[in-house]
C-alpha cells in the first residue's frame, strides 16, 4: 500500500493479522524519511481510527403556534395563523490524540531543530474538539378568508389571503486544541502566525480560527386568491391568482414581485342524459393554463462580500473580498404550463384511468452568460435570466379491478412521456457546438440550443490502429490527432464532424406496473418499474488514471496488447506521450450504452389473521422483499444504468407483524 490512493479491494489487515497502514495523504517513501523517526506515527489505520473519532449532533427545536377562526356569516369564515420556530444545532467532533487527524495535525506543524534534534510541537499533542453551531429562526403568518356556499344548482368555493414568511440563519465554529474533558482544560494556540509545514516545507497557519457564519435573511410575501365554481355538478370553472415577493431580487419593485395565475375548466359528460347510451360509466374532460415562478435562494441582486483579517505578516489589517458581483437585473424564473386531460371508467368492464397531455415552457431561466471581465476581475461570466426551454409530456394511468368471489386482482399501469429541450441560452462560446455534451456525464443540466437539457454526444469511433491507439474522424478521414479532433469544428457525422448527438441522458419513457392478487385473507403484490429511451456513459480503463492515480479498471484485462488483437480497449501507454488520447477514448461512442431497463421494485405477501379480541382490530403477518434488481436491460454489459459505477443496491428482506388497537 505504497500509494496514497485507496482502492476498494485493499486488505485492512496485514499478513500477520495486524491493522494495515494506509498512506492517506502522503506516500510511504515520504513518511519513512520525514522527521527521521522523531515524529508521531503518520500512518492511517482504518480498522482502528474510527474508535478515536466521535461526532455528537444535538438539535433543540422550539415551535409555537397560535390560530383563530371566526365565522362571519353563512358560508364565510376568517382564519389567521402565526407560527414561530427556533432551532439550535450543535455538532461536536471529538478527535482523540490517538486518531490520525490529531497525529497528522501535530506532525504537520512540528518544528525540528536539526542541530540539537529538539522537536517543538506548535500544535499540542492531545485531543481536538471541533464545535460547529447552526441556528435558525423563522416566522410565518397567514390570514385567509374562506367562502363555501351552494345555491340551487350553483356551488361556490373561494378563498383569499395574505402570507408572510421570514427565515434567518447564522452559525459559528471553533476548534479547541489539547482538549481534556475532566478536568476541563485546553491549550491555546496561535492561529495567526504562519509556520513551515511538513513534509514538503510549505507554510500556513493552524486551522480552526474562530469563525462566525454570515447571517442569511430571506423574506417572502404572497397575496393570493382562488375560486371554484360548479354548475349542475358537471360544468366547472376554477382560477388562482397570487402575487409573490422576495427580498433577494433586484432594485426595481417589478423584479421583487411576481404575479402568478392559473385558470382551469372541467366538464363531466357522464352527467348528461345522452351519455347513458355510451359504454362509459364516467367521463370528465379538463384543462388548465397557468404561470408559476421559481426562486433560487443562492442568488442575490446585491453584491456579497466576506470580511476577514490578514495575517501578522500583512499587518493584521482587515479586508473584504467580493464573492458575488451585484446583479440588479436578476428576477424570477417563469414557467407556463398547459394541461389537457380526461378521466374515464368503463360501464361493463372493471377498467378506469386518466390521460393527460401537457406543454411546459420556461422563460427567464438562470444561465451563464458573458460579463465584462475588466469591471470585476474574478471571472468573465455571470448568472442571469438568459435561458429558455420547451417541454411536453403525456401521463397515462390505467386501473383494473377484478373481483370474483374470494379472488381479486387489482392492477395499475402507469406510463409517462417527457421531453424537453433548450430554446435559448447565451453561452460565452459557440452555442451551436456539441462540445459541452461530448464532455458531459449527463447527470447535470447541460443547455445546448435545440437539444435535450440532459443530453449526450460522443466522438465517432473508428476502432484501434495497429499500435492499439483509439481512432476518430477529422476532416472526414480516420485520425489519431486528438487535439485536432477535440478542438476542431464539432458538427454532426453527416456534416463531416468528429462527433454526433446520441440522445437523452434521462428517461424519455418511464412508469410502473403495480399488481395485487388476493385470496380470502391472503394478499400478494409486486411492482415493476421501467425506464426507456435514454443513454449513459460508462467508464473504462485509461493509462493516465493508472499512472497518475493508481486507479485500474476491469477493462484493463481486455486492452489491446499486440497486433491482431480484436479489442476495443486501447493499449497501455507508458510513458504518456499522446495528449488527449485518454480523453478522446473516454468521450467516444464506444463507451455509450443504452439505459433502457425493467426493475423489480418489491414483492409483498400479507395475511390478515381473524379477529381474536375485541381490543385488537387487526393483526397482519407480512413478508417483504425490496430492491430486487433489474430483470431486463438493454446494455451489453449488465450494468445498472442508474448506478453504473456503484455497488448494486442491497436487497432488503423483512418479516413482521402489524396490529392495530
């Protein structure tokens, strides 16, 4: 274990059964020579170290509520509620002197007089206690007028109200060195002086300077109202309007406040007289159109700066550093959604369900855009409301409920379709290129105009050459010039480009199938889920990962080794002489797999025992198996598309008894 990079298959014990040493931060050669034996043991022992580290998390929460309700007249009610919350959290991390954390800190700041051999411990050898406090205080006030009245064939339900919320959060941290619990004591240390640090001679101060977290204060105000009107129990009209405000947005009042609304209508056709001739027992048509807003609490229209004090070398003078530039044009994100759908139930067949189609358009979405670097200097981009997207989807649910004597079968099939793509984005670079999707994992939003929000693209793969090097396309020709392939014009394969769009990295089609079979008091249920129409990028062996980080991959054994090998894993390159070789292979289409799969979520068996006592209403025995894994997958290697690089989810089995009294 002479490398500081730890891999899962290393043994925790040596050949004698003693705890094995891991080189957490530095290699064996460094630790065997630094200090010449005059420092504390600098090795890390995983099977022992956990004994010397404890974390205690204490949370105290106080909640007070008060409310009032007054009936004003027939159908009219006024309500008011106020809630106050205070939460104090304290995390104590106690590192005993035998822990690696303490030994590492003491050794790092130890000063050795090479003439006398004397060691001066700047950090005292003893326990370390790290205290972190997190506090939050909030209030919420809501007043609301409700109206509910039915007059003949007309039914009215309405409400109007005001809601205000404030959330205040702050915190602190402090590190105590040489800590002793009994008798209570600690050793003061110098947090301001810069010392030479071992093993490489860099300089730095002791961590743990008393710290106060900045106070964060967020306020929200909302004025809202909605109504629902029904005529003859079949014609329905509803609406909602609200005006939300937040203190995190810009100078202009119009940016702080956002009017939001929705309007809906419904029609129960099965209430009409002519409907009796149709083979349906129930049919309802519905549609809604609305606008909603989104707030990102990590954004601010005002500049955010942090204050601190310089070290003694720099005169201990206070200074401030701007971490976020002022952004006065920042405003709410807006989403428009149109829903149309129907609900139905057949007359002479136990089938019911719903179908819903929706369109969703987002505007003023947060995105990265160019910024005048000379006016700030920290970076050349800023987050603003510059992006837009369009989406559409279909939700279908079918329910089947068959009963025949003591036998029963309930089944629910769910199908969802969802597709969304970027329609506007002001990225600093050429937004038409697929470069960002070629180098993306697909796990985060990666906006490229005209493509899905979570999209994957890949370099065209042309196999390995006679030396085991991966080959791509450049100017329509097979090439191993990885710099040219990467930096050149990236278009579609049909345009002679070196990469092309693969597809969505998240499922386009997904859903589930839940079934329950019953016989008298016995019930058996299972649930299948499916995810279709997407791709994922798997990992593989690369020479740079092995040489630089000591990381190997099972594909290493399938690598090209000699001329004539029919392999798709490049040869081991040592030394590394071809820039971009591993990056090209890692982003090529050979490592793209289809993510389609069907998963067995759970199987549940229950039996309801007969009632045995007047005080016990129900006794149920149950057996459950969950996370049973994938029963079909489209990829060639049997990988779990949801966790391709992780250990499969653990199967869970349980037996139990439930009773209600």
